C-alpha cells in the first residue's frame, strides 16, 4: 500500500486515489478546453478527457492534521514534492 508522510508525522494512505486529501491541481486553460470541446459536441471520449485533465497537472496532498500542502513537481513520477505551510 503506497504511503507518504507529512512533516508533522501524518501518514497519507494512497491506495485508492479517492482519499479526501488526495487532490489534483489543474490549469484553468485545460478545464476551459475540455468544457469547450463538450459544449461544441466534439465527441470528447473518456481517454481524451483524462489526457487533457492530466496535461501539466500536479498531484496535491492536503494534510488534515497540520494543513500543509504537498505539491508534486512537474514530473509526476518523481515523487518529489514542494511543501507549503499555512501562514495564519
């Protein structure tokens, strides 16, 4: 079972991809392109939909304990994350 640990010690269990702390950061332009393709009835299929969603997207883990954001680097397969802590 894949796991990832936050700096605060919280362990993310990443087995299903449906955990509430497992998020995706998607460019607005990608969402707009998909929306336009749907509106214009271009017949976007499931594979094309996910290819467009994944294009330049980032994996984000939101820690429910300390509220840090862990944002993947552009290479999604690298498992390197930039970590951001809430300032307030």
